[in-house]
C-alpha cells in the first residue's frame, strides 16, 4: 500500500522537492533505519507528487490519543521506541549530516507491525542550516544559535514526554 503526497499549487513545492531529495538519498544508499520508504515521484498538472509507503496504523500522536488513559504503553515499549528513534536520528545527524528539524508525534508513523517510521523530511536540512520549523516544537537553540543537532534531541525529548504523558511539553512564558 502506498500514499501520495503532493504539493499545493506551487505553494510548498520547494519543501516537497527537498523531501524528495532526502528520500532519494535514503533509498539510494539502502539505509535501513526507521525512515519512511520512498517508492516514486512524478508531476501531474504541474504538481510534484511523491509516492511513499502507507503506514496502516497512522501517526504516533493519533494512536496515543485513541487511548482514554495514560497507561497505553508499557515502560519497556516506550524505551524501545525511544532507542529506535534515537538510533535513527543519530544516524541522520552524524552519518548523513542532516537535521530533521520537525520531530514530533505527528511525524512518527506506525506500520502494520506497530514499528515506528520517521516521516516528513520537508524541512530537513544540512547541519547548521535552518530551513523551517514547527513553532510548538521548536528547540530553545533555534533562538540562540545554529547548533541544529540539538533541535532533533529536543524533538526526541518531546516525543518521549508525549509517550509518557499523552500531552505536549509546554514552555512557560515562551523562548522568544
């Protein structure tokens, strides 16, 4: 099963082109970490479309929110998710010299075996180059300097917090 991600009439084509470049690089190098698999890309009516594997169980955020109480994962499963996420992001940061920049529960998918799959590389950039961000999940370093590896560590922390508490970590008084 596949899903097709397409641009909105030239509005976000530069982000989708960036995302396609990252998926092609991961696919070309046969990288076997927890990244969403690229299948193909094409243009239709001037809109870029990327064909990706479909993850049957949706996003980690939606899965967690489907539970009424906070005890939806055993502690061992939380640690398993954390280590897989950290291993994949460590590879992205240190071996590929890329920064995801948008790690959050919405961008972690669950496949048919409930394995985590990292997706949405639209604002991924080289280390120390900022391309974009999701304001609610922005690392304090965004405002201080260009040490962008820390952005992904901050994102992993947010995901871990969400796994344990079923809510987003909130900063009092903001960082700006």
